[in-house]
C-alpha cells in the first residue's frame, strides 16, 4: 500500500499551466510540463503556441518576473496556475539588473529648519526652552527692521507650522536680489544653537492673554492644539476663530481653523480645550521684550509622555532605545522607519561617526539587500528548499511530472481535517483518477501517505493499494500492513524492507481506532469492534494485482471500516510488521455488490478526471483560445456563472458519463428534518429552492452548501444570522462587519441599523449540523 511513501505514477500524467497575455485577451494551455521544467524550456513551448520569440517574452507569476535558469518549482507554480506573458516590442532592450540612479536627489520638505533630527511620530509638544536665531533681511523687507538684539520673539517651525519661543541674536541684511537663506537646526532644542530664519517666520513674543468675552468670530489668535491627540496639550499654532458657544458659565466651546502658514495649509473645525490660554498675536512694531521684562513662557506639555521630560530619568522612547540614556544627544541617530533613537556606540556593531547618508535605518528596520531579488536577477535559494532531499541528491531523475507533485488546486473545508466518518456529499462508489483529487475531496488528505491520522488521536482514513503481497482482501474485511520498515532516505519513494516496523506515528494512530487499550508489544483485539472509531477506506487500482475488489481505474471510496484487531508478525519480507484487520460497517452498499452497482448506476458515478485532464486526453485539440474548462466549487460558482462562456462543441464520446446519466436516487429527509425545515419560516424561499434539488441525490448537499453559504467567508454559514432581507451570515462575520462600522447586510447592503440585534437561527444551525456532521468542529 501507500503507507508513508510515494508510489511512481503511471499513465503519462503530466503537469500543465495556463499562459495569459498581459492584456487578458488570450489564454492558452501549455502541456507536458514538469515542476522541474526550466524557464528557458517553457519559453520555447510558449514560442510554439504564441509565435513569440523567447527574447520578446517577459513572464510573470504572482508578481515575480521569471528568469532563465530557474524552474517552475522555484517559483512554486502549481497545476493549472496562470502565468502572465508580456510581449516586448522589437525596440525594447532586454532586462538588466536594477541599478541605482546616481543623479537622483532625495526629496525633502524644503523646510528652513533641519527637521531630520526631530521625531514626527511623536505627538508630544516640544520643550519651551528658548533658542537663539540670526535673521537675514531682504532689502525690500521691513517686517523686523525694528527688532533689537536679545529681543524675545516667536519663530515658526515651518515643518509643522507651530510657533516656539526664541531669542533674537542678530539681524543682517541680505544683498539686493539674493534669496533669503533657509538653513538651520531645529530651534526647539537648545543644543541646536543659532539658526537662520526668514523674516516672515519671526514676530514679537506673544504676551497678552485674551478673555472669553474678548474673542470674536474671525479673530486671529494663538492657541495650544495637539494634532494627533486633541485632548492633550500640544504645540502653539495661529488660529482663526470659527464658532463661540457658551451654554453656561462653565460650559464653553471654541472651534477654530488652525493656520499652518501656507496659503492652503488650514485644518478646520478644531476644538480648543485650553480656553484660559489664548494669546493675542503681536503685530510687527510691538514693544520689544527682553529677558529683564520676564520670561514670558507659555505652558507646554512635556517632550515625552513616558518620562515627563525628566533629564535624570532613563527613557527608551525619547532617548536611546538601547540604553535609555539622554547623554550625547549629538551622537544619536534617528531611524527613518520607526523613529527610534540610537547612540552610535550602542549599535551592534557600533559606529565610529555619524554616517553621511540622507536616510538611516536601524538594524531591525533595515532590509537585507542580499535577500532582495531585483528585476533580472535569479531567485535566492530559501533555507527550506535548500534542505530538501531533491536539492541535495545527485540523481537526474525528473520527479516533477507526477500528479502527486503538483499540489492541491482546492481544499475541502466543509469538515475539518481531523473529521471521523463520511464526508458530506461524497457517496460510496465515488471514484477519482488521481490521489490528489481524493485529497481535494477531503476523503483522504495526504497526497502520498497511505494512512492519515494523528498519533495522539487516531486515524481518519487510509488507502488500500496492495503494497504488500501477503495482504488479504475479502471485500467487507481485509488485512492491512502498517507503514515504516523501509529505507526512504534522500529522495527515495520506494525501497525494500530493511528493518522492523514499530507501533509509532501512523501505525499508532490506526491502532487507537480499535476499541481496546493500546498495546505496543502484543497488539490487541476489540471488545466491540463496532464501537471503534470509523476509518474511511479508499481502494486504489494499484491493488488489482492482489485483490478483485479494487477498481479497474483510479481511486474509489468504499465506505466506513472499523479496526477489529491489530498484531505484530514476521512478514514475507523477513522483518516484523504490524497487521490490522478491518471490517466494513457502513449502511451504504459496497460498490462491488449488486445493490452497490445499481446505486452507482442511479447516481451516474464515474471516474472523476482532474481539471482539464479529460479534455486534453480524450478530445481533439480545438483551435480556440480557451482550451481548459475549470469546474469551480459550489462556493465560487455562486458568484461566477459558467454558462456565459462559449465553449467548443465536444464529441459525444468524450462527454463524461456522469453528465449523460440521469440521477434517479432521491435524497431522503428524516421526519425531524422535514419538521425543522417547516419551522424555519425565515428561509422559506431558500428551502423551496433547495427542495427542488432533492431528486439529485448526494448532489443535494452541494446545492445546500451553495444556498446557505456566508457571503463574507465563502463557507457554509456557522451560527447563522438570518437578516430581515433573508440572507444568512455567520455570526462572527457580521460582528466583524459591525466592528468596522458597516451596519448593512453583507449580501445586499440593506441597512440593518447600528442597534441591530443579532439573533442566531438555531433551527437552521441544527439542520446544517445534521446535513454536514462535524463541520462545526472546524469553525
């Protein structure tokens, strides 16, 4: 059998992908591929189909440009995946490695203050410490000609538009026609020293507090406001009064427009919280203030809300985030990504000097340039793929053509992976061409392994493929051999027995299904074999050499079996193996019995082919651009109609038998289910639609999955909320929508209202649990 190892696939199954032009107008199928196909080989196949030379091809997959020398496996290209084709014009040069533009100049905000050393991320206001400035005056400017040395003034930091206290050190005139210089350091830190300012950004120090009764709409004042946290104290801005509301003596509200300095730099409808600290804006020519007149300091919040600007306290938010020390501020670097400060000697490794780069990033934020793949470069080998056996073996065998290597194109989500018992909607006798399809259906999840289970829980399914000649299959009862005992080192898929098997891993999981205490020495026999855990059994056509009950083609689901007993013995290989006796315990008739064959005929069950495999192997090649028919799951089919696609006519002989045979078996509803359906009046219209599919047998459950699908998560609704507009949504999905302040129905946008009471439809939940037993466990 397939226990814990891969078996070489036969029948010429190969991989295929879709190639679509970048404009989406043409899509073609490229066949006869392997996961190890080189990109240059793929270009040659595309050349034959699209008549485009390899030099003109640019191939993209999931946002990555595919380069020569790599394989489809390197880019994780899966079965039937879409690769985009961009056709170069004849004059376009080939791609070259990305280079840095040496002429590029980093953009700056054009600020007169050097704001590179400030943290724009911090909403905390600045220190009120005064700064000294040197002002250059244009010949035509007279706004500050009357200023005197050591005068107390306010200056504006144009990077944020706020005003800060300063002390005038010198006033000079600029030569006629010369632009006023705009260089300097941030003035709200004393260590920045003397900076140069434009005259328009300097004015006499604000000194007059305005009372409430002095304020008028349209008045130009100075207020304290925090841009990011309006309830806290922030910087000082110019503002224009918009509204004055006084409900009582203590209940007052002032709303202003914050003026940031530029003609369009205005923030409207800002509520001022500090109504007792509104200053009059002093005009040029006002009486000059000096230090002898007083400090005239305005209240301002601390620079850091964590340490409250305590110079003695260590703080990793406003100072070095490594040591927390506030010393050597001139030796600190500010990360341009996270805005955290670092001493150059606290870095690992430490820096000797401040770097000259315009931008600097800390070790946490900096991208490793060696890991960045630029356009035209080959992929970097990941650690995971570098450790794979296929990367270290010297074998030249092409292992990438098997269907077990292409990966799933969809996944069964109707029940969790650890589900015991039948899969809803999968009847006994269902047959699939490839093992990967069995995995997609959820009947047996592993692509290669013969036993699916957990060593601490049990086994959920197994595949009987005749891997051991001494296995006995009697149909309703068979012996099964455990996994292990073979040397599969490297990239081997098969091998001779070379050591004894042990009751561990999957062998232990299957033993746990037996209704008896675990015995890893002598085995055990079930006290009541029907009380054991159920195991889904899939028979493979590879077992035809030892069993007449195996299907002639593909992999067939044969129903539920129970473990009767298990024991160790010496097999024909000469080594110890673990044997299991399994007996059938299923109400559905076995597929080899007359009743089972009749039921298969009624349901129209036939071998299900993989997507496009049937078309590419059983009908002549068509000349249209669409060469692949994709059958979507019921969840996706609810939103995408396949009837609008014009497909080429197919000869009757190539049509799948399941499409030609009429299903005659009706899905049977219990009396309880019929009563619950009548009670669910909120979904009467949906149940009427569902009842029309009862005659389709097991397909009824697929239709149910589509009808009662949640539009948000695209899964069968769990804890369904039936809205007033008759749509069913998962309770958690609707709660997530309401948390995002979206109070409409996710399906039709009907307004539910903010105070909508989410009442779970218990009746519908009970019905879904009966139709899909176990689906709630995975939610």
